[in-house]
C-alpha cells in the first residue's frame, strides 16, 4: 500500500491503481535546464511519470558549448531574494556533487581564478559572490604585475566549472535510472501534446521564442575557441575576455552580440578573442586550437520560472516555464530546477510525496 501524492487526501492504493493515477509530466528540452529540472522532479517526486522530449541532445545543444563556470553576477531573477536562493541552491548542489564519487564522470571540477577589472575591485565583487564564497581575496600588487597595465584591480576565489559534454549524459543517465523516459521529437505546437500530459515543463531555451511566442526573449550570440593548454590551471575573467580551463580543454572567449541570430563563425571575432586572451595570458600563444563554436544565449530579464495555463483548441494545458538563463544557465541550473519543482508541486496539488517506491 502506498500514499499517492496526486490525491488531496491521504488514500491507500494498490500498486496497479497507483501507477495509473501517477501524474504525467513532460519536460520539453534536454539542455542543462531541461535535464536538471527533469532529474530534480524525479528526485523530489519519484512517482511522477516523466518524459523528456527534445529535438537536440548532448553535444548538439547550446549548453554543451558553454565555458561552464558557475559565475554569480548581478541579479537576473524576478527579485534579488529569488536570485540569491537560485544561486545558493545551485552552489549547494554542485558542492555536494564535487564531494561525491561521481564528480569526475559528471564533469564537475573545483576551479580557482582571477576576476579582473579595469576600474575597481567593487565592480567585480558582487554581494552574492561574497555571500557564497567568504574566502574571496583581493588580487595583490604582485599579482597585478602579471597582467596588462589596463588591469587595475581584481579578486581571486575558488568556485567550480561544469563540463556539459560530461554533465548532460550524466544527468540523462540518472533520469533514466529513476524511470524517466527520453523521447527525440521536435514540438511545433503544444497542440501536438494535447491530452497526453497533466503538466508540460517548458525548458526549451531560445525555442520558447517560437513555441510560446515570447517577445521578451532575445539571443545573445557568443563565439568561443576551445584549445588544448593543459598548463592553464586558473580561470581568468577581464571585462568581456575569459579563459576557462575545464576537464578536457580550455575555453577562450568571448563575445556578446545582443539580438544577433548569426550562428556562423566570424573571423573578426576569432581574431579579437585570440588577441585579447593572449594579452591576458601570454602563454596561450602556444595553445593548440581544437575547435571553434558559436551559440545563442537565451536572454530574458528576468529569467522566466513561472506557472501558466494556456488555451488549446480543445481545453487547456498546464505549463511551467523555466527558460531565459542568458549567460548563467550552467550556474543557475539546479537553483531554477528546484524552483520549478516547487511550482510543479503546487500545480499537482501535492500534499504528500514519497522518497521511495
Ligand atoms: C559562448 C557561451 C559561453 C557560455 N558560458 C557560460 C558559463 O561559463 N557559465 C554559465 O552559467 N553559462 C554559460 N553560458 C550560457 C549557457 O550556455 C546557457 O544559459 C544554457 O546553456 C541554457 O540552457 P538551456 O537548457 O536553457 O538551453 P539549450 O541548451 O539550448 O537547450 C534547449 C533544449 O530545448 C530543446 N528544444 C528547443 N525547442 C524545441 C522544440 N520546439 N521541440 C523540441 N525540443 C526543443 C533543444 O533541442 C534543447 O534540447 C554560455 C553561453 C555561450 C553561448
């Protein structure tokens, strides 16, 4: 006998009736946001009948090309309080993953480095960083001599980097181990899924522009160079230039093209990234270029983590949105996933849920 969380009152069910009464949920999207949200749902509400639907997986997603640094910044949440909670939840998640035997297979590594400024230390030392990492220290005069003269100040701290080329398959595997299903399909309209799921969780990133007609969602084009430079052990951030070593390669960036939809490589951007990175870390001149990449960050202010009931031709469909993470999808992924699960519990009217079958 089991306690079912789709009931408003506690009832006892046989295994057969329990299975047929479990809520059906589809997560649309298999980037870091979709897979994190799907796993968080299965970990919190294990009896949910969960399907992940997406037309791109693993290395074909935007998430797979990101530098992967957890970088709390100025708030991109609906409020400072909500944003800080997302940061704390993500930080706790990645910290506990770092301490688990799965850290390497999931592609999560601790990383220290320099966040540098051409003006003042305060311009990079955000309140949320100070709250999460009390051990932040100022860059010393001695260290400043290592950098070009326009660098005037900076901070040094330890965070972590997430390599999505490992993390996405790890998340997918964990979802499947917990009974979640994976379906490869392009969804042109929510009408296609009418009547199949109690709730749709929309984690389609830039796809939300067409699927849900979101006029506030804008691409921010980013180009990077992936290089082999195993001697680079720290991350370096200076204005729009960054060097982020990961598990298997170093990511050199970057560019931010607001409203730019172009996904082809720009030779101008390549030259600019290469010159800026070498100026910041001269030893990169000896790095071997592995590949180059362009991605469109799904930017929305604020990031949308919200409930909505949409009208279909025949009835309505409950939807939870979780998209628009811009430059911070890797860092905020677990925090917004936890938030989306709270909204799902409200939508399913969950008063009791079980941790074990
Ligand atoms: C150059 C660059 C560097 C970055 N570096 C960092 C960094 O260091 N740290 C950080 O935190 N963030 C970084 N980001 C940002 C980060 O990559 C994004 O915020 C994040 O990947 C967004 O994840 P997502 O799951 O929302 O989107 P995506 O990875 O694009 O996933 C969207 C999913 O939805 C699916 N989908 C969309 N539409 C449909 C449809 N109609 N039907 C079916 N499936 C659909 C897609 O197939 C895909 O599976 C960087 C981004 C770029 C471009």
